[in-house]
C-alpha cells in the first residue's frame, strides 16, 4: 500500500505544470471531447508506466543492494533538481494526426510526450525503490490521472489557480527526502 500511495502522490505533484499536463490542455482545447481524451491519457499512461515499472523492477535484480541504494539515492536527488526546472510543451507534441480520431491522437501524442519525462523516470525509480511493480504502476497512473483529467474538463481555470512553483517545490522536497533516506544507510555505515 505504501508503494501505491507514495507513487500516486509523487507523480501527481511531479505532473503539475509538466509538459504532458500542458499537452492535456492543448488536446482539450483542440478537440473539445473530454471522454476520449481522458481515455487516451489513461491508455498511454498505463502502457508507458508499465514499461517504466518493468525497467525499474529489472534494475533491482541487475544491481546489488549497495549499488542500487546509491543509484536510487542520487537519482531521487537529481529528480528533485529536475522538478525545479519548468516544463514547456515541445513543438509538435499535440500534432498527432487526427486520422486516428481523438482517442488515437491522444494516445500517440501522450505516449510520445511521456517518453523520458519526469514522471516516467520517477516510475522507474519508484519501481526499483519499492521492488513492487504493480502497486507503483497503479499509483503513478492514478497520479497522472489526478493531475491531467481535471485539466481536460476544466482547462486553464485550474492551471491559473494552482501555484505551479509551490507544487514543484513541494515535489522537489519530497524527492530530496527520498534521496537522502535512500543514502542514509550507506552514509552512516562504516566502509
């Protein structure tokens, strides 16, 4: 349960102001059909995060516990710094071909935009940290939906009211704490 709850909270915070959240806003403005857009976001997120979670689970088997602790600790600290860098929507992220329909365009655009994104990297790290693939993927997917679905329905009314810098600072603090907690055993034990 801890893996699910931590994953949900971290990804929901990390997603605020992220380029995929901006993409959700663009898709909603472009297509004005919230249900297929939300369904497309859900499918793209499940597939993307399932792959990321599988990579994170594999990392736990490939690295020894000491190396894994350092990789995770430093990765969480790097993620804290990355959280402080604002995202911008890349050109072409919303330009998926409409011939696939609203749902297909959303799946393709969202999946591609999520590749290498903060939340995908966070999913890899969380799956490795908790060594628990399914709860992490379910949690990160819920976090993505909590951050993106309201944007599709309520648009920039929400985006204008949410203090993105504060949310990013809180997310960065959470990642920093996780990084320090992961490194504490390695730093406190005599070599």
